[in-house]
């Protein structure tokens, strides 16, 4: 971190004090403040976002399989387009 000036983990698994497993985004930066090196760490819980992304991916796979295996023609009409 001292060489690059930052450290970043997009998806870091952590265990909370009460034993739950969560995913976090961890970003740490080194700054000079009044001629002193300061390290700032930001930790964001991304557990819900990851769950939503995984659910979306599963849904996309499910619909793709449905369309690929369909024996009948499928027509999708969007009322908002002309």
C-alpha cells in the first residue's frame, strides 16, 4: 500500500462479530496531511448488492434457457416503442 498509495478489494469476505458472513468493498488510501502520512479506510457492506446481482444472473440464465428450448415461436412486443 505504501508503494502504490492505495489498496482496493472489490469483494472481500468478512465475518461479523455476531458470526454472520458478509461481503465488503474495502478501499484504503494514503494521504499526506500536515507533513504526516495518513491512511483512510472505507469499508462498504455489499452483501445485498451481491445477492441482487446473483439473483439477476440466475434469472437471465433461466429466461435464456426458456427461449433456447422453446419449440414455439416467441414474440416480444414493447408497448413503449413505435
